[in-house]
C-alpha cells in the first residue's frame, strides 16, 4: 500500500495474515509514487511469479489466473491492457508520453505502460 487513505492497507494485512497465505503486505507510510511502491514490493517477493495490482481495481484481480497461466508457458513477463481507463485527461497525457518513450526505447508496441 502506498499510504492511501482507503481500506486497502487493512485488506492487504488481512490477506497476508491468513495461515499459509501466499501474500505479502508492504505498507508504506505515505505515497512515494507507483514506481517506488512496486519496487518496495519487489524487494519483499519470493517465488516464481509476481503480480502487481493497483487497489483501484482498474486491473481486475479476476485476470490473475490468466496471467499465471501465461507465465507458466515460459514467458518472462505477461501483462494486460486496460480497455476502459477511468483516468482524467491530466493523468492520461503523461501516460501517453511514457508509453511512447517506452515503445521507442524497447521496440515493443504496447499501449498501457503507466
């Protein structure tokens, strides 16, 4: 959790606290940004598959089994593309710039890097 004021930190701690839970809750004391939150989570991971999700559910958790199935086919990275983003124009413009920069630097044509 990135310091959000909703109930996501409590939900994460509850899921991680269950017996034999595969989940790890990483709770930051404030919002340091998406990249910092993801990197903090990566530092705590163990296992063969890591899945990142935002708490706003723009990427539905129901996609997790499909992502795992694709990873099990031997792919190093799998992802989804949000079909109906609910972001404001103010956040869509920087996202488009990031997508363009990533596409140009990697040669991989995806439309939803951030």
